[in-house]
C-alpha cells in the first residue's frame, strides 16, 4: 500500500516519520529549505524526553510518480485545493484521501474536487517545524480522528495501528470535528490576538476565552451540532498544556507568514444568522496584522 503525505510541517512531518518508522511505504511532499534538509539528512523528531530520526522519501509535489492508495493532506487549509490539483492524477477511484487541515469543512471541500473516497478527519497534536528538517512535538497529546465510508476508514486505520499511533473513528464524525474546532478556533484567535501562549491566555483572559468558546458553540448549534459541553472541556485542556505551547496560527503571525485566519476566525465571525461579536472584533483586528 503506497501512502502520500502532502505537507511535511508539524502534523505531516510527524505522521510521515512515524509511518516510515513502522515500515510503511510512504512518500512525503514538501517544499523549500525544510524539504531540502529532509532530502539531505532525513526527518528528526524532537519530543519532550526523546529524539529520533528517519530517512524519508521526500519530493516536491510536481515530482510525484505512480499511484497512491492513501493520501493525507497535512497542508494549511488555504493550500488544500492547489495541493489536491498537484496529486489528483496519481489517484484511483478507490484511493482514500483525507485532509487533516484545520477547519470543519475540509472533507466537503475535497468531495467537490475529487472522485476518490474522501474521509473527514482531524488530528490533535502540538507540533511545529523547529528548524528545517526538525519537527518539535510538545506534550503527550496525540490522536487522529476520522470517519466516513467504513472500508476506507478501516484502510486508514490500519496505518495508524501499524505505526502505533492513537486514533478514533467516532460514529458522528461531524460532531467530532466541531469538538476539535471549538478549541483550535478559539485559542488560535486568542493567542494570535494577544500574542501569548495558550497557558497565558487561560490565566489572564479566561473570561474572554469562555465567551469566544460559547460563540463558536452557538454557530455549531445553528448547524444542528450540540457541543455546549465542550466549552468547559476546552478550558480544562488549555489549563493543562505546557507553558509555552501555542497554536500554529499564532506562530504564523509571529513569523509574518500567511495564516489560517479565514478558516479559524472568519468562518465564525462571518456567520450571518448567529451573533458572534467578540470573534468579529478579534477577526477585524487580526486582519490588520495579517
């Protein structure tokens, strides 16, 4: 079974390296200095108490060859359409594709583009590119969630089982996606707005965090998904994270890179049928920083 991981950042780099370590036939697709360093020296994973390194077959997307049985898109949400275009000629109708990009509608976006078997999914992980060729993973948090057509989901599950990576296939994948989204949307917005890590936001801006979480839950409810219980759970999660842990959007703002503010903040701020005043205010401010 041939596997492609498109995007070798904090999520994709960690997954691709873990698959290689488990003996899975995987090709990683990246770009820039990070890709060149991986091609030269492999991928190094730095965790809290250990480091490890693997050699990965890594290329630019235009260099893809052959057919892939499974493709994991681990790119930023704004890069998803272009990334799919780059690999679509290497898919069959029975190929399984999934996006682990931030957001709740990536599966729907892929279905509009693809005739392959599309799963919905998300990954819980705190990781980022520490320097070219090096992925830094913080804390013990890791879980992949995915769902959709059962045979396709089982095919993907076999990868995570072989790599001994935690995964879940929830019965209601849409609700599961919103459970992740409520946390990442709120704290990506807050960390970027205040330019502070998650733990500091929890300590210094807990009331605003709770208000923002409730606005996101209200949007979910307008779409028939009840995640009111996740407001307190998200706060509890934030209270337990490493003191320097932040969000990828915050790191992108700090690095003056393109951000996912449209999928993580504007998606809530621009809802017409639900009042989201705090998210609107923060989104408008972040637009000026982008």
